[in-house]
C-alpha cells in the first residue's frame, strides 16, 4: 500500500516505481483474488501454432492479409485483473537478504 493513500498501485507512483516495488526482494507480492473487467479483444491462431493479438479486427470485414494461414480466431470478452497486496517482508527476512547482498558484493570486489 502507498503510505499516503493506502492503495496499491497508487496513482502517485510512476510505472518504473511500481515495477521496482513488484521486483524488489524486500517485498511480498500476493494475489488475493481476481476482478473481472469487460474487454473486446481478438486473438488469432495461425496454422503454425503461433498466436497474434488483433485488437482492430473487424469480424464483418476481416483483413485478407491478416487472415492468411489462420486456423482459429478467439474472441475474448472479459479479462481477469489480479487484486494485489504488496507488503514488506518480515524484518528478519529483509536483514537476511541484505546480508546476502553485502556478502555477494564483497566476493565480487575481491582482488584476483
């Protein structure tokens, strides 16, 4: 949670700050549940098994170039958005991580 507004992800955080928090070894990222959100998206599966997202596909008038070698077109009407809780790890775990980082830094900086 943001210390100011108690929400995560907070609108006060930039994309890079949110990414840094998600990847931080000092944080526990837990998915609590999923919320459904409506969307309209098409995914094209080609004969070779590859998938391609096609958000601008018009089913009534498909693009002939885009439809070459098509096996199936999937229409997605909803997406599941994770509800995330981001908490700092317990202090003992954070201290262990810090010690490991310091030890790793010392080993890399040793003269050879």
